């Protein structure tokens, strides 16, 4: 009699269906058939591996981050592009002719990941691989490098280090970011972004997330290999950063959890956060933004019962602040819409 692996079959179902079947079905002798007639294909949970699979499925919780799921079941962001979500995003873009013009000139890039069913997430983007100067947003690269250095014992997690890590994210302190960048080393940050484990900077596909110098002070400068930028990002790679973080894939589950604790509850309430404060006041918002002159960048992982998504926007325009607020309203409406 042919055996079907319980976990591989059930993981394709939504969490609600999994939970329903788990509590409803006598798994020990369940026999399914296409036409309701007894089949020769038996699904059994009598083996230790099958029982373990079912226990894992029953314990899955998508309410808190990082998500605790089998890592080999997590899809790569690059494989998540969805035409329906892309159509929604393009409709949002076309709602404002100025946004269309900016996107065609590569002065506006947008990326979203719909994670309402985290194991079947969807990705869509406008100018996904267009790497641009992103002001303070790439400080998330310093955060990752800092956690990596702590994990490897290269730096000690002192109170000063903890304070600087929080200040460079929550308040976007250039001084704190520079101290952390100098502690871990500019070269280490660039190497980590290109580490195959993360591939957050891909020189063969537009680059991505990059920090090549401290944010004021420090003489070391290593421009990115494609455009020679010091502080750069693309929406696809920033989406990937948050997506991997949500699944505990940055450094380790424990370090990912710590990164989330430093990114949550931003203390700068502009751009995306000014909207989320109003439409989702109880949601957990893990966020990093950036602004300099006409460059405006924002990124957020938003999580509550009705909102599970990632949103990233990079704009070069004098009205970028208000533009990102307007985009946030439309994107939130699209991702929270019923059905």
C-alpha cells in the first residue's frame, strides 16, 4: 500500500484547514479516495515520523514572530511572485499619473509581500532590482552585521552596544549607526550582504542592500560593486530581508527574535508609520526608514490578526514624504481587503 507523507501533504493547506482536519480526523486509519470509494492510498500517522509531523502542524502559530516552522518548508522570496498581487500593485501605481512617471524614470520603486497565509506568501514589485541611494534605511544591514558579530563572538553585547543598536534603528541615530558600523567593520558588512546564505546584495541582479561607509565620521569607504553607492537598497532585497527575518532566518532564530525586538515600536512617526498609527494602532510594526534631501525611503513588516505583510518604497522626489503616506494607505487597503 502506497504511503503519503503527512507533512508534505498537509503543509500545502492553509493553517485553518490543517487545524480543522487535525482535530476532526481519526488519523490512525484515515483512507481517502477521489470518489468517496475506499482507496489503496492510505494516510497513516502511526509511525513516529508521521506523529511528529502532525504535532508540528498542530503547534504552528502565525500570531507571533519569528515564525516557528520547519525551515525546509519555507519558500524563497524569489519564487513568490504573484500575478494577481502584481496587478493590484500596478493598479495602485496607475491611480496617480505622477507615480507612473516617477516609476518609469526609476525614481519610484515599491515592493510588497502578502503574508496573510505565511506558508503561501505572495510578492509583487515595481522596479524590484532598481538599487538606489536609500539614506538611513540600509542601517538594517548594520543591524544584521552586528547580530552576526555578536553571535560569532567578534564583539561583546555590552549595554552600550545594545543602546546603539536600538538608537540607530528606532531614532535613526547616525552617531549610533557609525559606532556600530565601526565596531563590526565596513568590510564585514559588505561581505555579509553578499553571503550566499542571505544574498541580500546580488551583483548579478542589480545589487541590493549595501552599507559602504559609516554615517558620518570614519575614513573607510567601500562603494557597492555596481554603482559605487555608500548606502543603497533595492525593494526586492529589503523585502527579502524582512521575509527571512519573519521566519527567523537571519543569523539564527534567537538573533532574528532580537532583531525584531529592536525594529519594533519605531520612535519616528512619519511616512508609513503615520498611516499605520491611525489604521492599525495595535499592530506590531517592525520598521526602518530613511530621508535625505529628496530621497525618501521606508520599509515595514506589519503584523496583527488582519495584517500580515511587508511593504517597501524608495522614492526620489521633493514630495516623497506625502507620497509614501498616500501609497501606504492604498497598499494597506489592498492587502487588508476581504477576499
